[in-house]
């Protein structure tokens, strides 16, 4: 019974990563190969971005799909992995029956707002 629960949790986590990749692809109008969900258990960021995608979306994503929140620990992992890739950290987590939530540095949010304002 435990193995089924573990497999179910891994499937939910895999689907969460794939959903994030698809949402970014759709939002930026990019082909699948520019935004790819990394295989489960692989080291580094959970979403791989092409150079083109990184230019449009300079965020290193750590995806978490679990009921128990461990945001400080997840953030540490996210920040290290993103900075290793020259990207800004972006944590995306989701609990059952809830929508996905994002954690990012406030300074990165302000920078994003400036970019949007400059495009108007």
C-alpha cells in the first residue's frame, strides 16, 4: 500500500512539473523543446529552458507538489540551483485541491514590474 502512495506522489509531482512547463510554453508562445520538464530525480532545476526561453523568462524553477510545506528548505535548493544556471530563483508549489503558488524574491518581482511598465 505504501508503494502505491509513493508512486502516486511521484506521478503527481511529475504532472506538476509538466503542467508548469506547458503553462510557460503557452504563455510565451514557445515550442515544446524550449521549455522541458526535467526527469524526476535529476539534479538541478526542474524545468530546462533553452537560451531563447531564458531570454524571455529568466527564472530557474523548482517545482514541489506535496501537502507538507517546507518553503525555507525548498527556497534554499531553488536559489542554489537557479544561481548555478545564472537565473533568478522561482519556487512553484502546489498542494492537493489548491492552485499553484509562487515564491520569489520581492526585488525580482519589482524588476519584472519595471520591465512590463517599460513595454507600455
